[in-house]
């Protein structure tokens, strides 16, 4: 008969806010082992007891079957004395002073949530903030670690009974999904013009779409800041945006509902399609289709266009292909030329009101300002041009532990880098620090 052994497992990497604890809980149930799992400021800690061969299989499955957004950078196993556990359970998170872990980037809405949002029988039908442990905001809402709801910008939205049941069920897809919410308990949207709210919830989307169809320029509060949007097929709207934004020739980013629409206007390789549809959802620079044209005002004197696909539920609602809505929208950063992107409501209204005709707003606070990422494919390889949303704060692994260093970066297109242990954290795009507001953002 095999003897019962105990092990303590410490895992570092992107293992919080990605469904790792319920994954461990499910594995423990599958292997019939006892113990516990918790989040700490140093990663995920596990203590389990069982027969040695079963424990080995359990540890192998931790790495081989981990959740889609998880990333294990190190795993340390220590043999310990058995405690005689009678079940497997999830312990409360533990802060550890001086410790740290990598945080997941924000990721696009997953297919499961997208299907639920489109299902009239689902309680989150057409809800603009639907998410689960496999998708949604991360870096832009986290204030501190361990990653728990009270330490995010969702702290002001108490869970309703339905959401709490999902949140507390280890076998549910939304177990401890910190931004989880619904129409009853979560954030909501509204549309306003000239400081007056004209409609909320579904009406807000309808009004924003009609404003764009009418040639208006609107501000859209997104994941890491505000976008400025307009009809990319309307030369008058494009010219109005260029004049207001003081952007004479710099190209505008574009967004379309799906890959089929993008492929009408640009030539797309299989590698580019994979990148466009990835959960990172960057702006991808693509060669124009010579046979189908968009107005030159989008990207004067350029042979390429920067396209991205929707990455939030609100984007999908806004860009729905119905009622003769434009196939392509400009979706450019919400700022005056060279200033940092606006991300706080009052600041956005003050700075963007001279630039736009209306605001599509929501009341989920953004804690960290993050621009869209820009990338391109050369010789079948991705080359980042602006590394930000979807990529940051993913660290670059260093072969060995290093001294903690702060590299301040350059004056133009600034990013800084912080190193600790085997990680180098390159921050999100900040911009040209010759600009005072950008320098404040850097500091």
C-alpha cells in the first residue's frame, strides 16, 4: 500500500484572475486528493496530500492543462508533513509584504461570453460588460495584489445574488472573476450631448450609432481610456476630426466588426488573421487592397491601414452590421495631438468636448490608462510598434535574477522598464514626454 505524502507547491507567473484556483480545485477533485489552494502576493500556494504517484500526476496536470490565460514562470515543490485534511478547499487570499506577481493584460471578450451576450434567453443578453475568468479587463482595473475584487475598480459594485452565486462556485466559469457583473448589479452606459444625458443602456448604443451615421464625431469610453470615433467612409466627418484633433496627416486607427470586412479593404495573410483575431486584438498595419478604397483622409500618402477588431462587448454592440451602419469606423485615441489619452470621466469631458459632438460613457472606473497596441507582420513574424493593451504588463523573462533597475526610456514614444528577479517589466506606451501632461503621466 502506498503511503500518503504531503507537498507544498508555489507557482509564480500569471496565475491570478485567470481561473487558476478553480482549475486547481477541479484537478484536486478529479485526482481525489485533499488540501487547499490560495492566492498570495507571491503567486499561488497549494498544499495537497495523497499517494506519491497521484501527486506526481496532479503536478504534471497543473502545467499541461492550465487555463488559457494562465502563464507559469516557475513552480517549486517542497515535501511537507501531512496535516490529515478531509477535503480540498480554497483559502482566503494572503498578502505578503514585499512580494509581487505578474498581472494579466486586458484581453478581448471570449467566444463563450460573446454567445451569451447574443442569446435573448441569457440574463446578460446585450450587457456591455459581460466577462468571465477567460476574458475582460485586468491590468486597467487592478489597484493592488492579491487580485481580489476589493482591490479593483469594481469594488463599488456589490454583487447581486445571481452574480455572487457564480462568483462563489469553484466549478463556475465566473468563479472569482473579479469584474463579473450583470445589468442588475454592474456598470451601465449612457449617451450624452452638450452635458445632457439623452439615453441609457440600449438607448445609449442606438443614439451613438445614429450620431455616427449622421456624420458626428463621438467619444467612446473603453477599456483603458477614451476613443474618438466617426464614420470612416465619410470624408466630411474625417476632415472635421482632423481639424479638431489638430492632426494633419498622421493615420487614424480603424475598427470593423469582423475579419471579413477588414479583408475587403486590406490584404491579409494567415499570420495577420491569427494576430487580428487573437485575444490581444492589436491595431495591425495591413497593406491596402488596391481594388477597394477608403477615403484618403484616413491615412494620407500611406499604402497601409491600421485595423483592429472589437475587443469589448460594447464595441460589438456599437459596430453591429445592421440598419446600414458604416462597415468601418475610425477608432483613434481620445486626446488632442501629442497629449496622453483621456481615461478619467471629468478630464475626458473637459479635454474632449471641443473635439466631439457626443459621449458614449460608462461608470466602470479605469484605474490604469492604456492605449491600443500597434503591430505589424514582416516575413511572417510579428514586430510590435507600440506595445500596450493586450501585451502589457506581460514581462520579458531574464535568464537569471537581476538587480532591480529602472530604465527611464527615451523622450519620444516613451516607455520605461523595471526589472526584478527574473522579470523585466516594460510599461505600456506613454508618449512624448516633451509634453507636460505626458510627463505627468510618466511620473
